[in-house]
C-alpha cells in the first residue's frame, strides 16, 4: 500500500482491508456501519476477510480521522 496509508509503517501482518481503504473511507462518509461495509465489500468486491478485520480497520481509521457519529 502507498506510504500515505493510515497504516504505513504499522508492524505486523498487513490487513486485508488496506487495499479497500479509500472505498471504506467513502462508505464511512456515507455513515454506513462496519457491518454494512463488510457486507458490501464481500458481495460487491470479492472481499475474503472477516467482519472482525473490517471492524478493527474501521476502528483504527477512527483514531486517524474523525468518523461520523451515529
């Protein structure tokens, strides 16, 4: 992933969500939940990761950027 990623330089195994970061951010701007984002990624983009990986990724993005409040 590009160095501009919110997770650049993060130790450990890269998240399967990283390649969908811009799409996830777009869906967060639409105020969609992590569950809905996971469903959309799986159905529309062939995402093979788990719901928990999406949930963790969204949570980490929240530490870097302001997320919508529900």
